[in-house]
C-alpha cells in the first residue's frame, strides 16, 4: 500500500513535469556516462596490467643484498649490543638461482619461478644490424611465469624447445631485420658471434619489448654471454598478483635479495590510469551536478507554489517531518528512476563502445576499445547521484517544513 506522503509527492511531481524531466535526464546521463568512462579507463588499465604481467611477471628478484652493520655497546653493559643499519649494498645478479628458486617456491602465493640470464647483443641479418637484448630461459619454467606460449604469432614453440641453436624473436625486431621463421641470424656478444635459427616470432603488444627481446635456451645464453653460472634475475608469477608488494617484502627479508613487485615497476603508468579515472569521473559528474541544481530549483518553486497546500496539510495534522519526507520523496522518485535508466543506459553504451574499432600500439596493442564491467562502477555512479541530488533537495524540503499555517494565511511566510 502506498503511503500518503508518497502519494502526495507524486501529485506534486506532476505539477512540474518539464523541470522534473530535465532533472531526470541529467541524472540518467550522469549515471550512464560515469559508468562508461570508468569501464573504458579500467579496461585499458586491466589490459595493460595483464600485458605487463605476461611479459615481466609479478615479482622480479634481481640483486643480492649485502648489509653493512655496526654494533655499539649499551652503556653500563658489556654483553648488550644495538645493531644500527648504515646502508645497503646490492651485488648484481643472483649467484645461486636454483637455491633461491627452491626457496621462492615455498611461498604459498607463488605459481612459478624462472631463472633468466640477460645480456646485450647485436643481431645481423642479410639486410641490416640491430641492437637487441638476449634472454636465456628454461622454456618449461618461463611459460609458467609469462604468456610467451600465447604470444607466438609465427612458427611453433615446439621447434624452439627441440632445436639446438633456436631463437624466439620479437615481431618488431623481426620486421626490422626482415626475418621470417627458418631464417638464420648472426648474434654477436662479448667479442664472439654465432648463428641462430629463428624458431618462432612472438608479439607481446608492448613495442619496446617486441623490438629488443630475443629468447634463447639457457645453455645457449650462458655460452654466448660467457656466464657459466648465476642468473640476471628470477621472474616470479603469483596466483594473486595484487599481493605482490607484500610477498616481495617477505622475500626480500628472508632471501636477502632485492625483490621488486610489478606495482612498483609500473608505478608511473598505474598513477596515470588512476588520475584518468578520477578526472573522467569528476568531468562526467557535471551532469549529476546539473541534475541536483535542477532538482533544487524545481523543489524551491514547488514550495513557493504549494504554500497553501502545505498549510492545509499542516492543519490536517501533518508534522514538519512529514512535509520534509514529501519533498525528499520527490527527489527519491527521480533518483530511483534516473539510477535505473542510467545504469541501463551505461550498460548499453558500454556494450556499443566495446565494439568500436580502435587500433592502438605503444605500451600495449589493441584493435578495439577495452572495457571492464564492474559492479563497483555502477554503485559509485549511483552513490554520486544520490549524494548530490539529496543534498540539494534537503534545503527546499526543510524550508517547506518550517512553514506555519498561520503565517501562510497572514501572508507572512518566509
């Protein structure tokens, strides 16, 4: 059964149809566009994150920590000492990768560990020479910490696994050298050169990686770079990448090696995406602000035009809180309808935007708009509309509640 206050609110609403429709339209646009902008910004951020995790893993362990400590005796005691940390010295590389990798695998959130030997080389084809970065890997380990198996665009990963002297070449690098699968390329490093055969070509979508990286098997890299032991870094994948900072701190404390989570490595880009989300949210909230101002103006006009009706209601026994509720109900009705229609509008536009062709290359590669459908976007959009519209509606609602029947009759109501 509809309450009397709600029924009266409906009656008052019909008195200002055009103004209410304008407020409703702005609420729908505000909610809908807020959802769309947050969905697209989050979509690109999620795709960027997935690309980075697929290339570099969630955590990298790179250098051994050698701490320098001093001890000083506490006053009045010969056997009580306080250790003061003066600084930290990093020794490049991982000297015992197998031992560290075994220890890392004991962490519950770790999904895989891959030891990588890295070095700078020059690649020479029949057409030109390019600088590159060679990465020596154990293939079985590396496919667990990256998306390398999914990134092959030409050739077969099995050829790389089984062939001696095989190489995986980035797509941009292969195009520059005009290499195809099966071609041979000269790789020079540390005063020596050897020929490798292109087993497959990969494309991560990250141009800086695709134009420099060359994967070879770990023994081949050790021989080429004259590094018989150790590793440049350990690449780690996690079941829950969001926990990377916490896991990295624990690994650093226990393993005495520097551990850098992906959130720290990509902090600049993550801050950019966060700023974009905030700025677009503020921008599209202008429509909700307009809706709140329109609601304020409409309710204020209703208060002026319905003073006699308010006097009659007060004479019939309606209390001030009832009058307040009647005017807040009007705002609530517009909000409820606007939120539902706005959420539906946002979902439809997001669905349409996702199908818009858009070729992007650079920090990642995509051929259409990327979106994320997240319930939090809908809640945030509706919450923004509720706060703005209800706060704007509270002032005329309280003004209406303060009107006294006697003042209205005498014409002295303010």
